[in-house]
C-alpha cells in the first residue's frame, strides 16, 4: 500500500507535465490550470495517505522500480526510500506546493502560456520528489539537476525580456557550479565506498573512514559545495535575488519553500558522512552564520518587495545551515518546514500585492495598502510575525528557538551570537517591509488604484491555510525526527534553555521596539542618514549585497568573455592553416617563375648554369 | 552472408535511387528510406537474436562472421564480422540514415537521385567500416566514406558566413581525412611487412596481425599512425579544423551523418584497432590521449560559446563531447568504456536532433545566424520545446542518455585519473553555458521579427519524437545497450589489463 501511495504521489505530477506538454496549448488556459493543480492535489492526498500508513505502523519502506545502470559494482537503481524525513519533505513539497499551485491559478489568470507554466511547475514537483525519495545518490542527483532546470525555465518564464533570461542563466550556472562539486563528491564516494546507495554509504563510511579522515572531509566539503549552490549560501548565493524575475508563485515554491532548502536536506540526509568530518561540519555552521548575517543586512537595504524576501530566505536558510553545523539536524529540518509555511505565505501575499497593484513591486511606489488589501495585509502580518519569531504564537518561534538553543548547547557562542544578531536584524527588515508596503501614503497611482483579489478558492484559501500553518499550529504539526538523526547537542542537557528562551524573546521584542522607533519616529532622520555620508555608503554596500556580483563580474565573467572572444576564431585551427598558407606562398612564388617570357627563362638558365659552375669550381674538390 | 547484404544493399539502393530520378522526384526518397529501414530492421533482428556475453576462452568473440579470399597473393580477404559494438553502430547507422533521408525530404530539390546515391554510399561505407576485419578492406571502406561526403557538401551545401564556401569546406574535409588516412595506410603496410618479415607470409587479417610481434622501436610509431587517423576523424584538437566548416556548410543530412555516424567510426577504430593492435603502446600513450581529450573538452566548449552560427556552435559541442569519449577509451576501465559507447549513441541522437532542428529552423527563417534569431518560442509551435529537450540532453541533464554516458565515463575514470576527471567536470559547467546560450539566443529573448511561423508537420514531428524517445529510453534504461557491448568492453579491458600496471603508473603521473 505504501508503495502505491508513494508511487502515486510522484507519478501524478509527471503525468500532469506530460499531458500539459504534449497538448501543445490546445487545452486552453482553464483546462490546463485544472490539470496542473489537480495533479498536485492528488499527489498531496497520496502523500497524506502515505503518512497515515507510516504513522499506522508501516514504517520505513524501500522499493526498487528497476535497475538504472549495471556495470560491475556500479549499480544505481531507480529505487525509492520512504522514511520520516522523506515523508516530511514530501508533505511540504506536495502540501505547500498544492496551495501555491492553487494561488497560481489566480496569479497567472488571463496570461498566455499558462499551460507551459503549469507543465514546468508540475515537472518541478516531480523532480523535487525524486530528490527526496531517491534511495541512491545518483537518483538524488537526477532530482537535483531536474529542479535546477525547472528553476531555470520558470525564472525565465517571461522570456521576451532579456533580463529575465540573464537571471535564469545566472541561476542555472551558479547552481551548476555547485552541482559539479557534488558530482565530484559522488565520484569520490563511489571510489572509496564502492556504492552510491545512501544507506550503504552511511554504513560503509563509518567502516572505512575514521573521524577526521581527510577523504571523509573532502567528500563532506564537496557535498557542501553542491548544497551551497542550491541553497544560495555564501559564496554561491548571488543567483537567488535575481531569480525573483520569475512569477511570484515560482518564488514561493522553488525559491523559498522547497528547492533552495534541498541543500539542507542533502546535508541532513548524509549526516553520517558529515559527522566523520567535524571540520567540514564546523564550516557548514560558519557559512550559515555568515550567510544569515550578510543576507539580513542586504535585506535591510532593498526597495523591491521580492528582493527583501529573497535575502530573507537566504538568511533563514543560513539558520538551517547553522543548525546543521552544530549537529542539530532535526532542528534544521524543523526550521525548513516552518520556514516553508511562513515564507510561502509571505511570497503569496507579496504576489497578491503585486498583482493587485498592476505589477508594481517597488516599495517606494507602494505604501498605504492596508485598507485596500486587507487579506494580503493579514498574510504579511502573520507571515512577518513568524519570520521574526514572535514568541509562543508563531511557528517560526519554535523552530528558531530550537536552533539557537542547539547552538548554545553545542557551546558555539559565535554561532549563537550570530543567530541572535540575525534575529534582531530580521525584526528590522520585516517591520520595514510591512510599514513601507502597507502603511504611510500611497507612492503611486498603481497603489492608489489597487484591485484586491476576491476569489475565495484561489486567492483567500491558500493564504488562509498558510497563515494558519505559520502560527503555532504549524509547529505542532511537525513530527520530530530525533530517531532518524544522531543525538543533537541539545538533547544531552537542559541547562540554560529557559535563559536562552528569555534571551531570544528579549531580542525579538528589542528588535521590534527599535524598528518601530526607527521607521516611525526617526523616519526623516533615517532618510537623511542614508542619503549622504557613511550611511549612504552602507546603504549602497547593502543594497548591492556586499558587492559580490561586481567581484564575480571582474574575477570570472569578464575574463571568461575575453577568453571566448580571443578564441572565437579558433586559434589552433588558424595555426594549422599556416600549412595551407605556406603551400599557397610556395605556389605563388613558383607560378611567378613560369611567366612565358623567353628572356626570363634565358636569364634564369644562365644564372643557374653560372651558379652550378661556380659551385663546382669553389666547392670542395673543385679546381681552385 | 547477411553481413555482405548489410553492406551491399545501401550501395545497390544508391544506384537505384540515382536511376529512379527519371521516374519521379519522390521515387529516390522512398527507395532510400526503404533501404535504410531495411538495414535498421536487419540489425534489430540480429540484435534480438544475439547473445553478447563475454565468450569464455578459445571461443570466437564474433556473433556473425563471413570470409572469402580476395587477393590471395597478398593475403587479402573479404573478412566481415560483427560483435555487440559493431551491431549497435550498424543499427545506429540504419536509424540515422533513415533520418537523414527524412530530413532532406523538402530541403533537397536538385539532383535528387544523385543526392541519395551519395547519401547511401556514405552509409554503405560506414557499415563496411564497422564490419570489416581485414585491414585492407577496412582501409578501403574508410576511404570510401569520404568521396560521397565530399560531393554532399560541395554540391548541396550552403555557401555561408564569412566568405566560407561549401567547396572550400568540402576540400578541407577531404584533405584532412585523406592525409590522415595515408598515415594509417603506412602503418597498416608496415605492420603487414613486419609480419611478413617474421613469418614469410602476407596477411592483412586482423586476428593474425593482433599476434604480430612488432619491434619495440617501431611499435609506438605504428600506433601513432592509427591514432592520428582516428584522431582527425573524432576529432581531437588540434586536428579539428575541418569539422566546424564541414558542419556549417553541409546540408542537414550531411551534418546528421557527420555528427551521428562518421565521428563514431573514429571511436570504433580506436576500440577495434588502435588499442588491441598496440595495447602496451596505447597504455603508455594513455596520459597523452587523456590530456588531448581534456583539451578537446575545454577548447570545444569555449569555442562553442563564441559562435554566432547555430550549426558551428553544435559542431564545436561535438568536439567537446568527443573529448569525453577519448578519455574513456584510454581509461582502461570497463565502466568508462561502456560509458563511451552510451555517450557515442547519445551524442548521435542529441546532435542529430539539434542539427535537424536547426535545419527545420533554416527552412522557416532562412538563416543560421543566431544574432538575427530570438523570441522564436512565441512564433513557432512545438519546435522550441523539442530544442529545449535536446539542449538539456547536450548539457547532460539526468534522465537523458548523455548523462548516463558522461557520468559512467567520469565514475569509471576517477579511480585511475582523478585530476583528469576534475578538469573534465568543468566541461559540465561549460556545457551548461553553451547549451543555454543556444536556447537563449534562438528561442528566448525579444522576438527579432513578428509573425507566426509554421509548426512541424507529421514528418518533422515524428523524427523529433523518435529521437527524443530514444534519448530518454537510453537515459532511463541503458541496460540493453550495456549488455550488448559488455563482451567488447570486457575484451578491451583485458587487453589493457596486461599492461595495466604500466597504465596505473603512467596515469599516476597525470595525477
């Protein structure tokens, strides 16, 4: 039964893709949308069924559909492994995915090419399910690359604009660089462990490598490289803000809830390897802390709603990496789940704002929308409070508190401090985002003439459901996966937990108070600070997210273009062509000699004869 | 006897096409299509009936064999034989041959009969190359492929960009391959005379020459003679100059045959002749070959990124992909060699798909210059979707055959030469760059012109769907292919295993 439920859940999105793709647009937007949403709906129901079976005592299940490749010991299969972690991920992918699809019907309503949109969205869901269900690393890699392709296609969905194409290209390329690291990690794993099966890898890794083994560290670092690309962490993070060029439901599903958290899933899944490489695991935590701070600062200085949310996503994933880094895998997944809820809510609410305001997403041109768009406002309030981890009532509080507590229990003061500072900054940018969008005066006619969404099923329902999930209800739904993972540091002790909770709560309240004071009372002062002097420098620095793009542009992009331009005409080939040039030169020289004039021939003969005679006379053995 | 028919039928079919021109325009096309389908069906029947396990000692490795004397005075025979590798490549020839006929259906409007004569004779020559075991006969077929290809480019080609004429491209193709073929001829003759010196008998037989003791001072040079001939055809940088021009100027059918089949004769030649005849020398040469493969991967990819002509772009990607094949052949790993076979087939399908698609685009917008394309996604139904799929295949997206091939090669080569694999992996990133450049410039972005263009008709749709289905089928279930060539790759690895120690040492130097 479990096999059937799981198979149904990943086959349905694939069927949806095939039907939509093969229809070639003949179905029309209505039928296309219905098929696109229904396939994910069925997948979500099948997932619910699978969860019920799992909870009912079926337990973890593995089944192989067929052997993919078989040459000697190299035997990756098309095989699926269903365990608690996979089910949690499936629930997020299909559950949150379904509501995002539903919302997309409203968001994309009336646009040409909706069939294409849903075909790619369904393909994305299928690939993402493969990623979490694959029982071996090669199948995981299939999903991994598949989601990357879908991400590329959906970022560039509005293909007529070249800027979108560039953003999509950048996203694919940067993540592909990470993917190559992951691939190298797989080669190394197969060479040393002789298998790609995830369970076998965990078992064999512990047998073959001791803790701190250089190879284990190398493998962990390579896998981390892949995770950094997909999860938009420093230094492979630059693609995520640009990826906001895609339709907002895409940002919600791919660039907030699911694909960008694949790196977290990957590291949690391969926890055994990372525990053998403490240095690599430490690096995971440090990169998480750095990313969460860099992104939080950058989020402070954005004017585009979606870019604020993009940096916020990067920052929140930084928290997950931080948790992984201290060995708290369950806390990382917990935050992954709650983040999926509240960030999807925030993105969908942003989508509601953007569509209502006639595709305006610059906060300078918005403002004062709370009366006109009450539903979106409510969405932002609930999602925002979860994002800042408002104590007790929000889902974000429970998961973020768990992460901070684990960092404290692991004695990682630096990481803990980064987490607290990040929480403070989160308050700042979230409050700024909400105030700028919904309070104050309207910045443009587009905002003044906002048309609120009225569709109950495709607008209100998804927002409402995600809003409920963003409260403590969402946190309560999460089944802790402690049994699947190695013991986290926070499970060994309880000392100081209450203190930490008070500290975290204090930080949030302080953050909210400071931001309220800054953005309401000292608004004019802030504006002056930002317009000139060191404040302006900081604004510019943060607005450009610390200048990574410019750095990479100088370091990599331009040299690459130069190389391509230099070689465009195939230098090696031109060199080889010199042979032909030489032959032609000889030819033209000899052709000149044969000019048909008797006197030249006579001159040449006499000259030649003289030369030969001279050589005979002067040369060795000659007369002279 | 069936092997003889596999070769003779395309030649006879070609003659018939030539004459059928008098009856009607369509007659040569149908005859040519029927001929190629016949070759395909025969090979599929053989495939279904065959047993390809690695034969135990003493047994003949051939599935089918046919021999008769030809010029007994010099020990020259007509000796044909088929094993798993040649079977797959012959089937591939039949399939792509049929596609080549189909994609010329509307493109070729002049001298239709003579066009199909040339097309079928190329394919007949290729089948001969895949089946000949006598070295003299092999050389004969090797040269026989060239002449009709020359005519195909010179008579029906496009005179294209930057002052390149089709005649010039054809001449260049001919000179490159002819000159390198000469080296192979010298090497073959030297081998035969050494054998004559040892035994007092002339023989061109593969099996006899396999056992010939070649003096150590000469063997590397003979090996190089074979290698260079195959390297020009593969092509290996720096011998690649003919390929982009030939592709850019050739008609679609010519490009399909070139990329799909002719390049594969080179890889086949290495696996069948260069390696088995000179295993020790090849093992010693492996590091050089691998470095050449790397240069090809990187250089081909960088150049592909700089092209403006869509067919030249695809041509350079072929150089990049064949770099992977070269690395695999000299890796001495069964996994990698099997991967090379998969990648050869995968590349045949994906590049054929891309070339046919660019031919279809040319029929609609009459240009190959990507600077004046753009935004075609909204203007043509269905074709952009197919392009996306084949582009995904060429960048090695999992679930396509190209992924299986490339990753088997990389997994297989990694234990012996990790540094090579690391550098080759950068090719995966560059593949993403050139593939997406193609997609972006042609189909995405603002539309260069307005107005809807005709979608594919059933013929075009059918070709694309068949190719795509095969790419996905092999990408998800390559096992039938792998089982068929298991015997062959096992033998190559065994041959390599003798000097395996030295290989490991030399490969170690590459590290």
